């Protein structure tokens, strides 16, 4: 069993630390020796959001000696429903700095290292190398594959978790300890746009707390070298049913990264691997998109003969909608597209522009020639046209 601090010089606990960690010390499986291992361990938390919040807070409380935080984003009001490491007063601050202050308020003895940057193929190995354990709190596939590959190349255990709506999953990927890597489970990423983000699909606020606590538990077990870890197991959780399921995972001998004949020996372009086009330095206009200003002109001037359709779901429509714009949800479009005129110019909008592009593609397949997607959707409308329309 891996123990993060087993090769390090074990520090001594002060009287204050003995009081702080007393409930650990009286556990036979932890004791003084185990707590010293925890205090000597270093953990890199990639992401200081929904999963990163409970992970970092519980690791700090447990006494993990060094916690690294990788995050370049700022705190938004929409984060506060689940990202409990941040408070209302932190809105607009860098998440890494807000998280650091919360960790320090929990346990001033913890060393916090901020990496206020996007994890990339250029910096991942350098950032990850100094840490014993890496925990994946990311929410996108390119960074997930990048984290996995870097951990395998550096022989670091990767404590994985992911969440969506009411479901979550967790595992520990560590080929060096006899288990599989993330690529053994998911050799290829899903097509771009196939899996909605939490911003598009939503997430129950407590779900990252549950999954994040599982990840934090696995980290402490790794640091202690105790218990049976999730290596070789994928734990699935459904909050609506309040059920856990477990799948056995095996290392794939044909895995291009950790298999018997690896072909991936260095970090690659993960945006390209996941089918995501790089943003050009000077973005050109997409011929399939129109701006919210063009959408406003269409609504203001009926003589233009342009129909605007909201393809969001009914629950979202109740949260925020634009007066005079009818709704045909994307989920109902295959049954209702016959209500629309294939010869009319139609502008489609959703929350941010992802689902409206899916609706555009579907309608084009049905013979609609004059369909456009509104770039930025109702979020852009709120930012640029009418601040009175709520953002969510």
C-alpha cells in the first residue's frame, strides 16, 4: 500500500497539534505515527470549485502538511450553491486566493501553494512533480485526460471524482500500484457537446460535498497506507435513489499510456484530442451564429419576418425568459419541428449557445435552410441587452 510520506523525514507534533488532531491520535489505525504521515504529506488539488471545496477543507482540517491549489477562475454568484470554500464576500476574487484564506482559517499550520494558472501540457509536469498525491476536481475532459497522463508519467496516484446533476463517481487511478488509469476506463473522450456541463445540466448542491469527501477519504488512506482503496474500483453514487454501486476496473494491457506497449510517452494536445477547436487570437464570425443585437433587431422589427425560438427546458424558461419569444425545448424538437416554417428565417437561443447549435443542426437535417444560433444565448442577452433578465 502506498504511503505518501513514507520516504520523508517524519516531523514531530507540537502540543497544539496533538490537541488539534487528538481524535485522529486515539484511532489505532492512525495514532501518532499515522498523523505524522498525514502532516508530512503533500496534495495537489486541481480545481478549487465544487469538488475542490470539500477536498481542500477536509484535508486542511486533517492536517495535510502542504496543499497545492490549481485554479485560474474567479468566484461567481452561481458557484456559491455548492462551492462552500468561497463566501458571498469572495465573489469576484480569484478562487485560488479565496480557497487559500479559507484553508488558513481552518488550519493555519497548513502550507498552501497557489498555482493561479490553467493546467496545460506545458506546465503540468512541473506543477505536479513536487506533490505526493494529485486529486482531480476538474469539470472538463481535456484537463481530466491531461491530469491522468501527467500522473501516470510521474508515477503519482490520481484520486478521481466527477459529478453531474444527481450522480457522481470516484476512483483512484494508479498503474504504479497495480491499478488502471483513466484511459483504461475511458479510452476516448465523448464527442464535443455530447455531455452537458454542470452549467448546462445543473448539479445538486450537496453532491460535490459527498463525492469530494470520498476523494478526501481516499487521500488520507493513501497517506496513511491503510485500508482498501478505490484502486481498481469505480464507485457510483445516485443521490435521488441514495444508492451506491461499484464496478470492478482492470488495467487495459492495450492502453496507449499504461499498457504493455505504451505509445503515449509525453503530454499531447488535449484540446485537439477531445475534439475542441482552439480559440483563434482574433475570433472570426461563425456563419451559423448571430449576435444578441441581431436577435433584438429581429424582435423589434416584425417586418423582417424572423422568428425567434427559445430551445431551453420549461424549468429554465420559468427562471428567465425574453418577452415575446416562444419556447420549443430541444428535447421536444423532434416531435414539434413541424410547427415551424422551413422557409422562414429562424433564430434559436438557449442559455449560452450550446443547445441552440444542436437544435440548428437538427433542423438543418430536416431541410430548414435559414436557421441561426444566437451566440451567448440568454446569458449574453442579460449582459448586453437587458440586465433585468436574471442570469443563472
